[in-house]
């Protein structure tokens, strides 16, 4: 029983980390698309 607790904490941290990473990646993806769009409009 006692050994399960630290593992739970580890999993929780992993989940938060992954969530943060995903959000960061999504944001960067959005920025990239935005820049691409702006570049396209400048060319035309």
C-alpha cells in the first residue's frame, strides 16, 4: 500500500508534464501556421 503512493505521484507528474508539452506544441504549431499564412499573403 505504501509503495503505491509514490508511483501515483510520479504518474500525476508525468501526466502534467505531457499536458504541458502538448499545449506548448499546439501553441507553436499555431504560431507556425500564422507565420506561413502571413508570408503567403506578402508574396501575393
